[in-house]
C-alpha cells in the first residue's frame, strides 16, 4: 500500500497542500476557518496520514529525537531501567528517545541519515570517525561511557576507581565479613559482557588476596536451575561457602541450584549478586546484592543533552557509586 501524503489529504478535503500544511503543523499567524480545519483533520484521520519525520525536522531546523546507541550488550533489567530513566528525563523537554541496539557491521552513519537525530548518546565509546561525521553534520555527541579504567592505557588511579572493581570488592568483603573462608565466583558465559565480568572478578580476587583467602573458584553459570546446581556441586566439593555472582540474574540461578541440591542459604552457601533488580528482594531467601547508581548515570546523560540544547557547558560526570544492599542470602 502506497504511503499517504499531504497531497492525498488536500484532495480528500478539497483544499490546497499549503492549507493542509498550515493545519497539520498548527502554523501561527495564518487564518484558517474552523470548518476548514475540521475538514483537513478529519481527512487526515480517515486516510491514516502520518507526517514525515524528515520533513518536520527540515521545517524546525532540528530533530526532537535523541538516539541512544546501545552496544551489543544483553538488555537486562539494569539497562532497561537506565534507558527508561533517560526517556523520562528527556520527555519533559519534548524530546523522544530512540534506542539503537548495535548488531552486525552496518555503519552508524547509515542510521544517522535515516533518522536525523538532534543528539546521539553512547553507552560505550564511539569510533572516532563516527564522532567526526556526527559533529560535521551538526549532531550533538554526549555522554559516552568511555571508562578510562578499562583501557590499555589506564592509570593506576583510574583503575583503582573502576566501579566494576569496587563492586567485586564489596561482594567479597561482605562474604568474608559473615565468616566465609572460601569464595566462589559465578561468572556469565555471555562474551558480550566480558569486560564487566572481568572487572568485578578482579575486585573479588583483590579482596581475597588482601584477606588472606584462596583465589576465588570460578564457575560459569547460565540462567538455568541445571547450571546453578552443577555450579553448587563444584563449589561444595571444593569447600566454597560463599559465592559472588556476576549479577542478580546469575545469582538467582545459583539460588535455584541450591534449592535443587538441598543446600541451605546462607548457612551452607552464602550468595551476593549485583544490580538490585526488583525481583532480588522477592527471591527465596531475599538476595543480598550490590546497588550501582545507574539512575544517577541516566540523569547525567539527560543533563548532557539538555545542556547542549541550552548552550551550556557539559556537566562533570558523577562518580559511579556502589552500595551493598544486605538481605538474607549473605
């Protein structure tokens, strides 16, 4: 079926395309009778006319779209919550968020030509050529999560402040503080988040070394009871009595494994997750976890966009906070 155009609306309502444009764009300073306005709106509704986003952008001189480029990460509850907060923050400024989940090798510039965003927000560093192309096209580029702590040229200070490392430290210190003498690490088999898992594991290893404990026993756990049960058997046979999990979802799989194996939590095996997702408090037992300030990061990204709209300097990126949320699992 052919796309309905403003010319179709004009023919159906018996007016000019200019009048259709005046009515549909609520143009100020022109006189259109109420009867004509109703006729145009009725025709547009009946035909299912949708104005062209590209044409609207051309008329306004800018788009009202903020393109959020999500790397090839799994979209779990934590990422969803951050995107939701970003959309809420920008809605008050009349801006809409379009999420692009990177897949394959299609150049970002192809998408930019199709949607003409006002600003692009990245949750991971962009290719320098893409940044150059966006700025040359007058597109704002803000809020890239270019974490100096994870790069090959990271300084000692940057690595020490890596939030992923601090998450692992908090997990291991909680387990050791409740008397665990051998710690296991439940990692994810998903290679897309290897950098996050590696940083958290580094923090667990550091805490174990500082506390005089053996290095953590690492087991991959997918999101199934079977995988959780296999991991629990491996840890129990090696004397592990506390587990730091990559995130809450992996921790929930470990808890399912303890139930399958008849292991009491936390007395037989203590478990700590990461993210404090909503269902963490509903687990059996309720899951001890490490909260990270994703809402603060989303607010920062929104402030970057609004600063660009207002011509203000970009805000200073806040330090990502982490905080233990103690519950019954550890």
